[in-house]
């Protein structure tokens, strides 16, 4: 077969398009992960605290998100919500919202599982010392749960980054959309998507190294086996 990767690499504008797409995908994923994690803390805290009614709403939300495809959520957020609520955002904002909703549900379930790994004796000892439920949660339960479930949170983050290519379906200029644009100009489909594969692998491995470094810095007190 006649591979012509040079048709991509010799054009500075194509390389710049790939760079911009990769940068946008990274920024959008990191932003969605941070906001989604904060939302997940609320969701998992509500479920952990057994707050009546609200707990059931949080559980229903998490189950709905975890049992529907990301692309369905994306289309609903991008096209369904504007019709229902009468607003219009840029497509990148719709993509961000869809990713936040997705991240938050998966992160909250991971965190909820982490809460169960904290020994009851520690909670009871903290209560005996006069600590309230909120203080016990934030000082005793949450730090240990995040430390123990950090590998799962990191893996879920990388997995969701790899699925962000679906946002190109609504015209967001991410890395996948950049590849589609170049493919439509060069008609070198194999070369373009092989390049995208290499870029996604490189970014994922970079995320893995960065997240491992954060784990060592943030949870030095936690023995990692």
C-alpha cells in the first residue's frame, strides 16, 4: 500500500489544526473532570449521609448517567435541553456540560465505594472524641476514600478522555474533529486516523505519568502497594 503521511506533516496548517484540537481536548477534559469531581463529592456525600428523598434523587441520577451512552447524553444536552429550556450555548459549552454530567456520575460511584473501605472503628473513635458527622466525613472518611480510590479515579479519567472524540459529532473542534477535517482535505483516511491514534496514546500516557506524580505528592502518607 502507498502510505503518504507526508501529506499531513508537510502542511503547517494541518499540524497546527492537530495541535489546536489536541489542546482543546485536553483542556475540555481537565475542566470537565475538575467540575465533575466537585459535583461528585456532593452526590456521593448526599448518598453517604443517607439524606431522605435527596439520596434517592442522587441515586437515580447516577444510575441514569451510568446506563446511557455518552453520545446520547451529549445529543440530549446539545439539542434537547435548549429546546426544553429555551437557551442556546456554543457547542463547546454543551460538550463541557455533557462531560461534567458524565464524569460526576462515575466519580461519585467510585467515591461511594471508597467510603465503605474506611473502618467503622475510625468513625466511632472520631465520634467518641466529639467530632460531628460533617467533620468526620471531611477529616476522616473523605481523605482516606480519595486516597484508596485514586487509581480508579485516574483510570476513569483517562478512559473518559478517550471517549471525548464523540463530541466531534456536534461540530466541536476537538482532536477527532481536527482529524476529520484533514481527512476531508487529503483523503488519506488511514494516515490521518493512525496519527490520531498515536496522539491519543501519547496524551493518555502523559496523563498517566502526571496523575501518578500527583498521587505520590498528594498521598505520600498513603502506602501504595
